C-alpha cells in the first residue's frame, strides 16, 4: 500500500485523499481498511496498530481522516486524537470504541478532540458513511479541497449510503467492526 508522500513523489495528484485506521486488533484493521478501500477507491487507506505508529505516520503524511480505537495498549485513542488536534488541526478525528463512559464521550466531542464517535460494534456502512461525511465536510469548508471527480464520487457514496444500501465486507457478506 502506497502512502501519500510516495504518491506525491511519483508525480501523483496535488492532493490525494487519505484515511488512517488505528487499532490494535488485526481483524478490525482488515475489515475497516478493506471496506474503505472498496467504497472509497480513490482514497489512500493506511493502517497503524498503535497510537505511536499512527503519530509517526501522521507526521510524515497529512491524512484527511483518522479513525482510532479508544482502548489500545500504551497511548489510548483520546490521547492520540488530542495530539493530532494539536499537530494537525485540519484532520478529521473519529473515535471508535466499545468502552466509553458518557461523560468522556461528551468531553471528547465538546472539547473538539473527536469530530465523531462510532460505538462498537459499528456496521461497515456506518463507518464508510461517517468517514465519507467527514471528508465531505473537510472539502466543503475548504480545509481539504478535493478534485471535482472525487467530490462527485464522494457525494454519490453519501447518497447511496443515505438510502440504506447494504455495505459488504469484500466477501459478499454484510459486516460490522467489533
């Protein structure tokens, strides 16, 4: 999988939409990245297995959207999102968790640490829709303008998912991230 800096170095587009998925569970990473690559094929999708790796990757490549699990060894998801808010304020930050107290969730959203919360188990349709929506919002407010063809495709993805179309895991089965 190429990372943003490699594509740009090879003379690629001026801005390559990109997503970073951070989770210490290999099955979650495989499901999430596979689904995002399938439904947003013009995006580069990268993965990190912990927050420190994610920070190193985000310092090398400016991702548009970061989806992070909350419960990981070492640095947790909120700590990662806090660092990203400081280091890359334009990035959309999504927190994926199955173990979050309501007060912590409220604080994460109100303090601007997370742009959205996804509660596990989350359907892959919800994941793709939330990532696509955040990318669209970045485009609309000018933080990460997209080439016209990508913006049209993103708008189409949001429309299809808004109609409740079934999102599959790449093996023909509807799925969720647990």
